[in-house]
């Protein structure tokens, strides 16, 4: 498993909440377990107490994205470093379940967590994955969707650092909204210009009487 894969853990957790809409999908132990994806052995460690713990880590991870999105690189790094210190991992070389055509292991870096609970394990790999992405690609690759009121987190992997939305759906919605706003502005200007011309014509007519 590549280290870059782990950064998705952070995005996945942050996006369980939509603060502007007042929505929160992280309300049960089942929701917590669902975040682990295929890592079912880790998911089985989750208990009801992890719901509250996960929400706390989620808020701290969102703060990293908010700082990065706001251009405060130092704050983003400081916040992420505090998570790395609190939730450490041990990098290991692994080849389990991955073989080439000749049956030889496909060696790769794996993050081994040593959790006291499910939240600690998830937070450790999420923070390490996000740290890897930040140092490898830059702080400005961590963003929050510009399609109001979404504000979901995303990792920009575009070649020209141009991503501004968390999904194609939000990009389309934002483009449609911008198009409609331009059309309204054009209509307002046309209406205003028409009224101005009409007023001038009436004033001219009154002056000729």
C-alpha cells in the first residue's frame, strides 16, 4: 500500500460533516467502521466511544485543510505536526497480498499503527498520509470546495494545480450558478441602459415643447 493512499483517510473523515449545511454523517459506530473501508480488522476495534473521538480528530483535520486553503502554510503544518506527535506510526516494508507474475512479493511501504483504540489507529494513518501528501506536493494541494455551501475537503492532484472543487458535480453546479449570475447581470445592465435611453429621449422631447 503506497503512503499516498493513506491521505484519503483524512479526506474521508473530514467529509463526514457538512458544517454549513448542518449535516453530520458520523453519528453511529457503523459510520465509524465504514470509514475503514477494506481494513475490517481495524474496523472491528471500534466501539461507541470512538464516535466522539472520531469527531474530535475530524475537527482537527478540517482545521489543517482550512489553514491550507486560507494560505497559512505554517499553521497547517503546525496543526498536522501536533496530530503526528499524538498519533505516531511505524513505517514498515510489506509485501503481503501483493505478488508479481512470478509470485514474488511486491514490496511497498506500509504504516503500522499501534493504537490504544480505533480512533488512534485511524488518526495515525490519516495524519501520516496527509503529511506525506503535503510534503510531497505542497500545502496548496490541500483544499476546500469552492462550491458554496459544500466546503468538502479534497487533495489536488491536477498537473497545473487548478482544482477548486471536491467533485465534478460541485464544479458543474458552480459553473451553472456563475453562468446564471452573468446572465442576470447582463439583463440588469440591459434593462438599466434601456431605461436611461428612454429617460433621455423623454427629456429631449419635453425640452422641444
